[in-house]
């Protein structure tokens, strides 16, 4: 299940974290991903949105990889 969570998080940060049962972390990652996408779409705020999106993406991958679920 951990491998599936990592793969899902690669494409949809936060969703894989939800799959392994880390509800709070997964919701936070999903919300921050949405906020980053909206910021990037505005153009002006992409200076904040791009690093935020990359940071959340890395956080999602690491949290799925460090999970205790096999």
C-alpha cells in the first residue's frame, strides 16, 4: 500500500497520504496544493505558488514513504 500511496502522491499530492490513513496531513497537503495551483494560475502570485507547490509535493512524497503502512 505504501508504494501505491507514493505513486498517487506523485500525481496528486495529499491523496496518497489520505489512502494510508493520515487524514489530517493528507487534507492539509490537498488544500495547500489547491492554494498553490490557484496562486500559479493568477500569474502574479506564482512567485509564491511555485515554491509552495514544489514544497508540498516533496512533503507528500516523503510522508508517504515514511509511513508505517506496508
